[in-house]
C-alpha cells in the first residue's frame, strides 16, 4: 500500500496490519532482519498498487504495461526483448539483467529490483506469464 | 553549460563528473566505459550526439552507480547540493535518481539561493520526486509517457505505482489528464507527453502534437524516452524556446527511430546513431 502524505519520503511501500497485532508483527519482522522505518496508526484509506494492465500485440512480439513499466517478449522464443518506462535507478539495472533471457528462466523482477518501479515490472511479468499460460 | 544528472546501473560505479566521450555503443568518462542500453547513458549519448550536430559544447554529466538501493543517488544529491549551483549551468536535465523528497528540496533550494534558476528539465525518477515535492511548477519541462501523465493528473499519487484506477481509465483522454495535472499544480510549465501521438502542452492547453512518422515498434524499446529527453535538452541549450524545442525533439526522435528500421527487439543504441541525420532533416524543414 502507499503511505499517507505525512510519511512519504520518495519511493515508499507500507504494509497494513491490525494495530492489535503490532508487537507480534514487529517481533517477526525483526527476527527476519526486516526493520520497518516506522510503525504508525493511520485513519484514512491507503492508496493501493495499480491493478490495471495494458497489453499490445505486435504480431511476433507482445508487450504488457503495468503502471509505468513495460515488458516485451518475443512470442516465438519467449525471450524478453525489451524493458522500458519507469524512473527509479533499478530500471536500467533490471533491463541489463533480464533483456535477452528466456522469461521462463529469467529471475522474476522482484528478485532483482528494489523499488516501486521494480515492483510494477513484477506485476507486468506476472501478467505476461498469465497471458502466455507459463 | 548543459548539465546532465543521473545514475548508472552498476553497484560499484563511483561518482564522476565531466564530459563523456562516445565510443560506438558505449560512453566513456574518467576511464569508465558505460554501455548505452537505456537510462541515463542513453540520455548522455543522445544529448552529446545532438549537441555535436548543433555545434554546441558537449554536455557536462554528473553520474553515479545505483541499482535501486538509493545509496548512489543520495551521494549524488549531496554532491549536487554542494557543487551544482556554482557550475552556472544554463540548462539542467535531471534523470534516473532514486526519488527522495528531502534531498530534492535541498538541491532545488541551493540552486534558488544562487539566484536566476537555470532551465530545469526533469524526467524519470526526478520527475516523480519533483511532483511529490510540490515544486513541480518550478520546472520548465517534464517528459511523461501516458501512464506517467495519469500519475501527474492524480493529486494523491506519490508514485505511478499508486495511480488510482479511475484516473488510469482516462488514459485515452489526454486533454483531460493534462488539465488535471496543471490544475493540481503537478505539472512543469511545459509537458512533452510521449505516446502514439506526442503532445506538447502548457497551462494554456495543447500547443502542438506530433504523430509522424508513426513507428509503432518504438514504444516497447527501452531508452527511447531517454533519447527524447537528451535531444530536447540539447535543443533548449541551443536557445530554442521550450515548447518549440519539445516539438522539434519529438519529430527528431521519431525520425531517428524510423531511420533505424526498428522492431520491438531493437536496442536504443541503433536509434541514437541516427540522431544527427534526423536532426538535420527536421531542422531543415523547420527553417
């Protein structure tokens, strides 16, 4: 989920949980070396990640866009041929890591990326896998 | 001076500044060779190529390694705050940096303290943070694609990842999204919107559109937005008013793309090579 305005610093992600579970949840996160920047109560609904996808068929190539990220594969070879869009610094890194690889063997973007753009590319990747029945 | 600012997708790439040299499919600076695949290296290559074709001094780049952890970006923000104001740049293009509102504001305020803000162009992550900071109107140009325009139009979204669905559904209604972005004070004074049809807009509305040549294969090619930003930065540095520079750049980018005879699998370095020829052709038509 997206943080409320008073907590935003840049490329942010929040996890929503029932307040009554706070101690248990913080303990589990700490045991797994995942320390949240802050744990705060919120009153208003939080922004949700995008859940709309745009698909474009270029014949031999298929492009899926999620939010600001586009993933294109060669339908014959299932190779990732291009990654575009986005603005966080892991986008060029994701491009260098994934382009040219078979989408079935390439690491999912969530294993390589670190930012919301990387997360958006993960959603495009999952939608591509779904559309190609992989 | 035209200053270009962004990141390199290599973890251990140090902070460097200077003039980049083009060598085929890579740019080099301070003995570092950087492949031109997409991102800031593509921006640097395109701007350098365009400056050379326009007879302008080569751009001065500030680069640092960052793979998305934000460590390199923070180092660069700090360096910019200390050094950028004294560089007396006439045009600054900010590009792939990890969005960080606090550091963004410190860099902007340092430039403002110096007086007479240079022409400010923000693309990619810097456009996101410029919008989130509430200082979008201080910028002279943003270069969103259609999805990013929806983000600018959504006054609540801090990142395109959170653009609300009812606004994303309006993606075919560019004039409405442009109006929302300007009314919410979330737009630079000029927007160059990249898409099947490119729109050049100010708060008065759409001032130009560019849809030829139509090369459908360009959309999926990573880096074509970066080359567009590089060309518009060079044209602005050459003295063209912003909206005119954006219109010419949109035509040049399309023509360069066409000259490369691309497929969706083409890499952007092939398109960058065609920029001088495309620039010459379009400028001949304009003049």
